[in-house]
C-alpha cells in the first residue's frame, strides 16, 4: 500500500499550509528570541532577522496560492496575507526593540 505524500513536502507545488506554518513558526521563534515569557527581559536580537526571512518565505508561499479569478478561496488567501503582514510588522518591531 502506497500512501500519498502531502503537498507540504513538495516544494514545487503550491501549499497554503506550508505558508501558514512557516509564518507562525517564524513568529513563535521570534517571540522566544526576544525573551517573551518575561516581559521585563524583552530585547532585540539580530537572530530575529533569520525569523524575518522565514516569515517572508511563508508570505511568498501564501502569495503563490492566489488565484487570478476572485472567489471565496481568493478572499481567504487575502486574509492570510494580511495576517502575514501583521506577523512581519511584529517581528520588525521586536527586532527594533531596544
């Protein structure tokens, strides 16, 4: 019995799940690098730029999933793109935090 592979692991195919996982994972790593659980220890780290790169990759993967014709799927992908934009803004804010 051969089980089909998920499109998450096929880099040449579009995958909305891969974009979401990359963006949310990058955001969580960025929070941990900033010292998140302890609010008094918040600081910026240059390693957060790597998390920013992964968030950009996640946004690019989400952009690949857009259709040319408008539909409810297209609207959902646009909402995810706005979410990715907020994630990017928060990571930049955490990097610039003194």
